[in-house]
């Protein structure tokens, strides 16, 4: 399949009256749900997508690719051949041959960018800068706690989104948001000397690490069982606690670090276990709020068409955003 | 001091125009706050109380009992001699001699009942029955988890209140509320066979154990530092987790047990970390709600004067309660 | 029409590209709305359904079945012949011959189960057990009040749903929910001796009887005019009042019985006229809440596919439900 | 006791350092609560007041007036002699001789005005005008329904307050508020011809009649048992229903009249049983809201001292009110 | 194009299986959004509509009408020829020739009524009556302020809707709602003499004038940039302030007039800048609420089919409305 | 009066049983309300205070200082001589000679600090730094707008509190809070390049200027008439608009500057006229929130006694604050 003829989901949807038209695409298997038809036959309800959109279709047990699909986890990247069809007025192609991408194909330049939205900054560069923030922690046990936590999480943190919806909801979004908060804290901390700088920075670096467990699937994020049963606040608290104990962090400091994570969501109805009750916890929850909102602004500026004056309505801001430049 | 001449706080307050009248009482030191007067002298702001009420007074650093008081933790039971006085219209006696109760005095029949409100059922009998519920758990690791948790808490659980305000807010209140929930679960579980009985019972027995850490002071409860910084939901989750790991409880069961505790408050704005998402968690949070409300009813029935038709307004019910019998 | 070739709505929808395909089905006429086309001709907008789903179609005044349909109330069960067609991408068959089911056909085994979702327990057995609860009331006038109320309601109570949405929203759902509450009360009442058992049981049996008026249509429930103008709380209160007066129930008891019904929804914004202010009213509203939530759990366990780990999101629980067994 | 030496409560409170000073006043017995002292003796906690304020005091069982007071209902008007005293800094006189006012004294000009705040318009004149509104109803059964309801209520309606707190909370307040709504309806109905005028007017006249049962005590209003257990909305609905049935009002009209009463509070959390769903019900609830708010304005204008620019904060308006004239 | 063969949007949608059928219609261009296809070509996403409904379609840059459309503002009335087609099951015609209506065509009798919903009363007659209300203001500077404000707004006020959704959301709706409030105020003001009549009337006439800036497009209303950035409350306040300064209105009166506008929305979460704190402001906000709700009632009565008993659910009333006559 | 014998309010209150004790103090006249006694005599209800507290007393028209007081505005600093007395149990001295402080006395070192709480940073130094921020604005018309606005406000901005309650509620608090926001913006703006730096900084400097009108009285802040009728958001918007027009700021920029002020409160129920809808407005409202919360933290750290572990409950944080150092 020559790469230049591959169609994106948006292109597949733009074809008009194309029933029967053959196509090849590289797509992510976003959801696979096993169902049973009224005649007793098994079938799959499938959702495929790429950065530009998604569609659903079904595949019955007598399809030659049925067994292959059965073995694939959600989030697998695939070569997909098929013919355009519609069901109840929506694009719902008849699937043909399907093949998993090789690791080389998946890691080829631009491929991940094709499959999923990602942070605008380069992931590797962000991770390098992130590590300088870990290194900048002066307090030995706080630094060790942070290092141990990221050793335990491993890769997941670098690529996870910061949310399924709302702010920084894309590949590398969690790393990007946490890094932006660290940058903000670095310049703000000299202005608020009552805040213990190392403790606040450690709190920032660790505050959302529970999301690496709350969301699963590096390419197709959804809430995991642990995410539904415990939530990222408790999961992140548990991770920080385990790391702090291993690093022999003084109990009084560990307690305050745990408190930052337990309270960073601000209000109980947004998920905070308790209200922020230390200078560091108040500081971290406010910097979190600032960067989350600014992240929504940045994404809307990237995604709104140039000819538009306002973005779509952004639920997190309760408004659409004026996207034209002030000097225009 | 002959016992029969001891005056309760209610009696001290009923004395009219009694300035200078000498008295002796047995009182609890509820609060001790160190302050500095505008002349630089140290003084204590003190709150004394018993089951019938409380009053505040001050004591300066030149008072012969100043050093004794400095060494006493809040919640200490004391013989207090003094003379009636008023400050800004409120009872504020001049303190005389003060002496800590001996252990024998404190454990004498009726003494605790004199000092603090307690559950109407006998504490020891409740604890015995409570242990039969632990024994009734069939699943070995769930039983071991429960046993280990109560071994770790020790005495505190038997006497703690279930709340500072609201429901079961008195000595033995936590034991009473948990026991009542276990009794209710025992008879309800056969009606809801989709609920895993051992898991639900374990969840009930452990659901509020974090309150033994959230409140401190066996006789004068207030929220502890850990209570403010973490809350009883997270504290109880942590205790259950530690006990479950020690008891080698299967991870899938431990996760569900933790979930019961994390979700039992029902709504995030009431303190739940997540919404209940298993049959057992829904069941436990509903039984908790049922017995908490009925506990408010029971206490209002005990405390409202016989000649009254309605209790005072009960904040937890958003109403006063009709306390006369239906057949009257 | 041989029974074995009848197609359910789900099967009609599973047919792909079947335009023009002839079918016969047994369906419920769920909604019939008379409209006027822009050319002045009358037509019906119709909704047909069975337990597996529903579809809409239109039928113009020149159709041979137009006059028959005009005479049929919503909720009629029909033999429907037609040909598959689609309108704006949705199943919208061209109707052919239509015939009302005979009473024998309607009462044939399995027919109601085919047409509408029903409680998993047998309706007749539940009704028998329900009557033993009425008989168990010791207080003669409370028993007579209950009996008179159910005599007045008649059949409707046995088959009505407990809600249009939310909990126990299916045939026999109201009977099932009320029966489950009575079972729970029977075992809980010995634990809460301050609750007048006969009064609480009467309150439970009668608390939702207003729903037999609030919803109309035994097979296709929607809110009736009285339901919209008064609500089931006031309607049930009125029914209990009338029955109590006829049974010469002592005014003090009738007032408390009325109060149970007026307050059972818990909060004014959920429909309670007043907050619960008697032990019996608090008890009934809590048992109602417990069984309503457990009913949502039970239905989700029945309806979620075996291969799924979580149910769909349940609005009444604010969460999806983990449906796999704890021991799995 | 010569009338000119009687002291009002405000005057009693203005006396400084007057301990032991003898006085005579005419006061209302607002609250009488029987209590038991710690020595087992019975005593009364009493609240006396007049239009200018209130004070509390106690009276023990050995006082010569104890038996007299035991027999008096709350709301009795009394000659009270006593000596000024203070308890905990507040006026708390030692009571001397007490005597009930004769009917002639109670009905003497100005006496009720001395005892309680009243509407600024004359009660008898308002009642006369009110009856012309009843007479203006054209529809015979609606007029009869209204007449029968007021026959049943009797005197209570003429003098009751419209609320314990909030709007029109004074003697004749209910009559005044209802009359003002009738006046407003009379001029507004020609502008809203889709509203059935007789039905809306009947709804207005009856909408708050439940308050004659919800509040008890003609001179010292508090919520009655029926008020707490049912609320004025249901009580008024029941009264209208009974009157409508007796007047043989057509069921369709009675249902709409009941609906006006059930929905007039606007929102369920303010006490409405259902949302307004007829033109008449929407109209009545809006006119109710208009006059309730304007009643708060009128009372604040009457009560705020002339030298003040703003009234005290009015909870019903969430603001203080600018009371100076626009032209000033 | 002969007028009698023009099809409305509702008629276009009623045609079944009409692909390829040619039609001519007179339609409003409601929305025009410029987009770029994945192949880099520009295209327009268009929404056309009339009083009976709307549809969307696309038009690519190689279409002969592309340049014409590029030059047309949203809200232009057009002759549209085309052929019926469907995209994803919805009506999405292929466009043919398009031509702007001449001014004579646009002003022909019935044309505006064809294009957009309008108030039932005649616009010109309402404007005449509206001016008599301006003339009725006695206070010279208040009258001048009002006159200057309407001179500045010009035509926009006569045709603007009172809202995009909710109440009076149609052509002339703003004039109609303001006029109805003036009529209501005229008859109510004698009943509330504490309200400064001229000030209240001026406040009513001006209260919503900011909506002429908040909404833009006389025929296809949407929120303007100023509407999103400032809101109609501040815009109306600014207009009143400017007019009042020009009219040399006394500062104390201007301040009160501004306050009426700033507070008329009632609650901050509905858009009020402050709570009403003068008799006039309370009065205006209550009359506004009354007429807004009655306007929803009136529109539902006009729009619900005669054979229906209840309207659709009206979000502003939280209910559907019983639309049959009480006497029916 | 020798300075060293002056007593603060806290010291006056600490005196026990001091009736009749003569004292001299320097106090602020916080409130003066003219009242009429029941005997028709005029009197003043007065509130005096200093940094350490406040008390109330009354002064009748026959007092030699009555006429002097009549002429004094609230907020005047006074020498007050008197004798300790109590009324209803509270300190309520009998006033003796009263004399206004001379300007020299008022401006003497430490005097303002004695009378009112002030920001910990020096007012003059803050004002100097504040001006460097104005100078740092590059855009000439934005700089001119800012300069003109502060020229118009004059002195008031330098000393006003940022709030009556909540955050920065003390002398210089408004200057301090605005300056802290400017410092934060200076370091954050390079991290958020999509924010127009000059526009955001101008928005910060002007965002709360309406408070100089909303609060009146440099030493005894209360909400002014304009504050109650318009609110600081609209007042600040008006000031910025006036200054921007005078500075010939481009309309597009002025509109965005006005929008920052109208939206900075975040949510309509906190006073925002609209939601933030530009990058600059989102940024300013988030920095405002950050510094407001940190200001509460800083004040609690200053005010809580060293021996305490937690501050009092801070309403703005919904919690008490742990005030001990993390390393302690």
C-alpha cells in the first residue's frame, strides 16, 4: 500500500455518495465490544479512528479477520482496507484486510501524530527538561521520593493525556501540563517565600501521577477499573506514599506531600479528598488551576480555524474564546 | 470533697447572682489555649465541661495551678474548686485548687457518664457482640484483614464518637453505629443475594475506622492534624489496605474493600473519593445512611424533654422531630 | 402468521440493506400523535416497540388502516405486517396490515414478556406475598386503610412500573419495589424499636400508590394529566387520606400516615412536600432509598452483557457498575 | 394601673442600671416552656414581648403565679408587674403580680397595636374589600368554593401573618398580601386574556389559606404540628379540594384550582409540590412573587429610621434597600 | 419563479425518497462558515432556513455561485433553486441558482412572516403604542433620556428578538416584551405608590436595550462579539448612562436608573451585576419576570397543535403546559 | 495625656470588674448611627475601635460632646477619655472628653498602625514599585489609560483595603494585592506567550480600581451607596472606559481591557458580568485567584499565635491552615 494514497478519517467522511469505493487507511482500534446478535451469532462492534475523527462498524464471526481482531487490544494501530458503506446514514465501511503495524511503522516519523493528537512541544525535549526539575530539588529525601515515583511509573507518564476530556486531553498532555506547572512554580516561588519551595515542587511533579493508572491505553485513553474504583487522587497519594516511605522521607514532610496530592483538585465536588490546608497545598492547587485553564486557551487557539473570530464553546471556560489577536 | 455536694455545670449556671459562691466540681479540661496578654504576661484560656454543659475562664501565669495545667493534655478529668464569677455576663469562675482524677476515680461507676455523653448501650457488651460479627466472616482473609485492622487501632475504636457533630456524636458512638449497621446488614443480606456478604460485612466493620485517627482525645474529641490533612475516608482506606496486604487478601478483593471505604460517604461533597460502583459499595453506603439518620432520631427521642411535642431542629434531618408516641 | 417467523424490533434493525423486505411482528403501539402535513392532509406519527427496542413511522390518511389506528389507544398490542424502509437513515417501515391482538393472544404465556420488560420475579407470586404483608398489620384500622386503598386502585398497582426512568422502570416494577421494601422493613423493624411497626409498614405499602395515577397506560407508561398537575406524592397522600377516613383511622395516626407519604421522597427538590419529621417517616424514606439504589444495581447486573466488566453509566448512581463477581 | 405609666419592652431595656426598679407593663406571653431544674423542681422558661421587643425570664414552682401561668396558652395578653433584674447581662425581671387582660381591655383601641406589629391598613376595611373580590367572581361554583373555604377558616384568616419570617410577617399580613395580589390581578388580567380570570382570582384568594393552619396562635405565631407535618401548600390544597367538592365545582376546574395551590411556591425547593403547568398557575405564582417582594420593600420603608440611607440587609432581597426618596 | 410553487423547508423535508427532485424556495442564509477540505480546497458550510425549519449543505469553490455567496452577510434572504439530496440521512440539497431578494420582494406583504417567526401583534402598531409610553413620562430629563437612547439605537429595537432562546425569541419579540411590561407597569404603579412611577417606567423601557447590541443580524440572531465580551446588562447600562448624561439627568436619578438596568436580571447567576436595592429596581425585575414567564405561556399556546393536551416541555417553566381551555 | 498610659481596646477589655475605672485611649470612630429613644430624645449609637478590637456605647443629646460628635464623619481618629462601664455584660464605657487628633498626631509614626491593621509592606515603597509597573507598559495608549485612571482615583487607591472581609482586608491591602499580581504576571507572562503582555498588565493594574469607590472611608471601610447600587466590577469598568477614551486607546483594545475587568471575578455568582473569553481575561482572573488565596495564607501566618498548630477556620479556604513550618 503506497503511503501517499492513504485516506484519513476526515477524508473518508468527505467522500460523497461513495458506496462501494475501495480505500486503505492507517487507523487506531479505539474500542472493541463483543456482542451477540439476535440469531445467536457473535459479532464485534468496532470503533476506528485517527487524529482527524472516528467511525464505527460491525464485523461478524464469519469474517476472515474475526480471529485476528479478537486477539488485539484496544489501542492497536492497524492497516485497514475496506469499501465505503453507510449504516443508518453514517459512514460504516465493510472491512477487508487488516494488519497490525510493525514497531518500525509505528515509530516512523509522523505516524503517532497521524494517529492521535499530541502536545505541540516535543515529548523527548519535555522529558529532558522535566528531569532537570527533579534534579533541582535540594532536599535529598524529597528528590529521592520524586525519582522513585517516576521510576515506578515508567513510560506511562511521558505519553499519557492529562484528562479524557477538558484540559490537556492528548498524548503527552500530562507531561506538558506538569512541566508547565513546574515552570510557573519556578518563577512564582520567590514571590511567595512562605511556601516551602522543594515541597511545593515535589507536590507539583507528583500531583497528577495517579492519572497514569486512572487512564489506560497509551493511544486510546479510557478510565481503567482502578480509575473508576479509586480515582487518580487516591492513586497518586498511594504512589507518593509508597515512594516517600522507600526514600525514608521524614513523616511530617510525607504527610504534607500526601496532603498536597489529596487536596490539589480544590473542591470536594471536583474530587479533592480534603480542602488545601497548608501554604504549599494552596499554592499547588492554584497553579494547577491557572495552567489547566491556560491549557484550554492554548488548545483552542491551535484548533480554531483562522477565519473564525471565536472558538467553539469551551466547557471548562463556560464560554467560547475570542481567538483573533488584540492588535488585529 | 464529699461526692454529694459536687455541682454539675448545669447546676453552676442555674445559680443566680451567686458571685463569690464557693463550689467543687468534677470536670473535663476540654480546651487549653496559651495566649499572651497585652502586658506580655502569659495566660491560659480554658474550657471546662461535663455531660451537662461547659464554661470558659482564664488563668494567669501567677496562679498557683498554672504549672500543673501547663502539663495536662486536653481531655484530662479534674477535681476543680473555685468561686462563682461572671465575665461579660457569662459564668467564668475564679479557679482555686485543681487536681487530676486518679485512675480509680476515673473508672468508678458513673464517672465517665458524668463527664461525657455516651451511647445508651453498654460499651463492653457492644464490643463483645461486635467481635461475634468479626467471627462470623467466613472468608479467611477477609476475617484476618478485619481482625488485623482492629488489633492495630486498639482501644480507640471502642470509645470514639462517630462524629464531632451530627450523628452518634458521643462516647462509644462509633462502636454503636458500626454495630447497628452490622446488625442491619445481617438481616438485609439474605434479601440482596447479589451482594457478597462477607465483603459487605467487612466493609461495614471497617468503613469508619479512619475516624479513630480523624478525631483525637478520647474524652474531648476534636479533629486531629491527620484528620484535617487527610480525612477519615483516606485514613480508613490506608488502614484497610495495610491490613489486607498483611492478611494476604487477594488483590481483586482488596481493591473492592478499599472501594467500599472510599465511596461510603455517598457524594463527593460529603467526602466520598469516588461514587459507589460495586453492589457491595452501594449497599454499605445505603445502610450507613439509614443508620446515621435513625441514630439522629434515637438521640432526639432520648434528649427531648417529656413535656415537649417536638425536638429542637435537627440539622441532619432539616427538621425538628415529633417525639410523642403515635398512640398517645 | 406462524409465530416462529415473527421478528423482534432488534431483529428488524439488524437486517442490513433490507429495503422492501416483508416482515410480520407483534408490537406495542407506544405513541400515536395526530399531525397535519403542509398540504393539509392528516397523518399519524407512530411509535411501535417491544421489549428489544422501538422505531417510528408515519401513516397517512389514505392508508387502509388509518381509521383502525384512529380508534386505538396508546398501549395496544398489535399484529403488524410491513415492508422494511428507512427515512433519514433510520428504520421506518411502510406499514401493511394491522390487527389488534385478541385477549387470549395477549394473555398467552410469554407474550407480555415479549412486549415489555418486566420484573424478574413472577407477578402473581409477588402479589400473593404482598397480601400477606397487608394481613400482617396488627392494628385493625391501619390494616383496613391499606386494604381499602388497594381495593380502590385495583389492578393498576400490580403491573405499573415504579418509574418512567431511573429505578424499577418496568412492568411489575412498582409491586416489586414496594414488596422488597416490605421485606426489608420486616427484618429491620426489630432493630429500630422506636419505630411504630404497623404504621411504618402501612406507610411503605402505600407510599408510592400515587404512581398508579401519575403514570398511565399499563403497557406504555407516560405521565398522566393528573401526574403532571399534582405529582404522585400528593396523589398518594389523597388516596391514603380517603382510605383512612373511610376506615375510621384515628386522626393522630392518619396524620402520621399522611406525613410518611408526603415526606418519603427525602428532599423537596426530589418531590417531598415536607422533610421527614417522625421516626416512621425517616425510616420509610431511608428504606425507600436503599431499595431504589439496590434495584438499579440488580437491573444493571441483569442487563449488562457477560463479557463486559462495567455496565453503562447509571444516572441514579452517578457511575457505571462493576458487574463481574468479586471472586472471579 | 394607670395606662400612662406602662412601660414598653423597649423602654424597659433602655433603663440603665435599674436593678430593683419596679414596673408595670402589658405584655404578650410569647413562649412558655416547662423545664426541670437539676434539683428536681419544676420551673417555667418564659418569653414576654410587645411590638417593641421581647425578653426572657424564669419562674419557679414556688412563685404565687405559677399555677396561673400553667393554665395560660401562649399568646395570652397579660398585665405584668415586676422588678428589673438582669441574668447573664440581659434584662430578666423578677416577676410580681400577673393578670390576664379582659376581653374589653384586649379589644380597646390601640391595644393590639401595642402588643404586636400589624399591617398598616385597617383590618376591617381590608376584610370588607376582600369580600368584594369574592363577590366579583362570576363563575357560580368557583365563587361558592371560595366562600365555603373562608367560612370554614373563619376568623383566623383575617389576622394571621403571611409568614413567620420573610414577607408580610405580622398581624393581618396574610389578609393584606392576599388582598394586594387580588388588586394586582384585577388590573393585570385584562392584559393576559389567555388566563381564565375567575379561576386565577379564586386561586389567588385561596393560595395561602393553608397558612391559617400552618401557623398557630393569633398573637404569637409559630408553626403548628400540622404545619410541620404537612406544610401550608398541602393544607391549602386539602381545604380547596374539600370546598370545591362541596360546591360541586366541575372536576376539571377543581383539578386546575388544586394545581394553582400546589404549584404557587414556584420551585420545589421553596415548597411547590409541582411546577406551574397551566396559564393560571404561572400567573398566580408570578403575582405572588411580585407582591411578596414589594411587601418586603414596603415594610423596610416603614421600619427604617429616617436618618438612615439604607435599611438593614433584607434576607428576601439579598440586599439592603435604599430608603431615601429618588428626588431627595 | 411563480410564487405558488415555492416550497417551505417543512415541505422539502416532508418529500419522501425525492432524491434529484428540483425545487425553488425563498430562504434565509442563516450561517455561512468558510472551511478547507482535506484536499486543500475551500468550501462553505451553509445553513438555510425559513419560519418552518432549517437545513445544512455544503458548496465547493468550483460552484458558479461560490463568489456570490462569499459576498453575502448572514441573514440575507435568497431565491434558492436546487435538487433534493441527502447526506448522512439528512436533507442536504445540491444547490443550483441563487439570487438575493430585492428590497421590494423583501418588503412584500407576508415575506418576513415567511422567513422568520414574529410576534403576533403588528410591529408598527406596537411601536406607535410604545412611543405613547415614552410620551407619558412626566419628568422632562427622564423622558429626554429615554428618547435619546431610542434615537441612538434606531431600527434595531423594533425588530430584535428578546432572546436567542427562552422567552420572546422571535422578530419584534424585544419590542413586544418591553411593551407588555410597560402596559403592566401602567396598571400596577397606582397599587405601589412607593415606587417612583416615571423612574420605573423609564427603567422598563430601557432595561433590555443592550440586547440590540448583544444580538446581531436582524433576521438571524446570534450573540455579537460585544454581546459575548460584555453582555446586554452592561451594554444597556452604558447606553442609559450616555443618554442620561446627554439629557442632563440629575446624577442621583441617573444612578438609580443605571441600578435598575444593572439589577433587572434578579440573580447574579442569571446575569445581574448587583441585587435590586431600590423600590423601582425590585418592581422592574419582578414585572420583567412576570411577563417573561407569561410570554412563554403565550407562545406555547400559539405553537402547540390543537389536538394536543400538553405542549412540549418548556425549559423556562421546567414543565410542559396544559394547553386545553379550562372550560373544555 | 501621656502616650504611655493610653490603653488599647484589647487592654480595656482585659480589665476585670473595672467599673468606674478612668481611662484614656486613641480610637477610631467606626460607626455613628443617630437614633431616637422611646422618650423622644435623640441619642447616638457609637462604635469605637483600634487595631486590637472594638466596642459600642451610646451617648445622649444632653452630653457635652453631643454636638462635636454630630459633626464628625465616621472614620475620624479621636482622643477618648471615659470610665469603664458595662451594658448587658459587654464593655460600654461612659464617655468623657473627646478630641479629634490633629493632622500631626494622625501622621505621627505608628499612629495609623495603632488604629487599623495594615499591609506588612511599607505603603510608600509599594506605591513606588507600583509606578514602575505602570512605566513598564510599552504600548503608549495602554500606559496612558493606566496613568489617567490612577490620576483620577488619586490617594484612595494607595490605602484602600482589597475587601471588607475575605482577602487583603486591611489598609493598603488593595495596593498590596494588585502589586503582588503585577509581580506574578511579570514572571509568568514569558511562559504564556499567547497572552498580550501589555494588555494583561494593564488589566491587572486596573482590575480592582472600582473598589476605591465601592468602599468608602479610608480608615473604616464600608460599602458606599455606589458600591451597593453598582458593584466594583461595573465601577472599575466605567473608570477604565473613561480613561481609555481619553487616552484614545484603539476601540478593539479598549473593548478587551473592559472585558478583563468585567470578567475578572471568574463566575457570575461571584460578581463577574461575563465569563472570561480572551486569553488575557482568563490569565488575569487566574492570577487574581492565586494571589487572593495566597494573601489569605499570608495573613493567617501573621495572625495566628506561635503556640498554635492551626489557624482559625478561614472562610475563603474552607479550612483552617497548618501554620507550623514543614521542617519543624
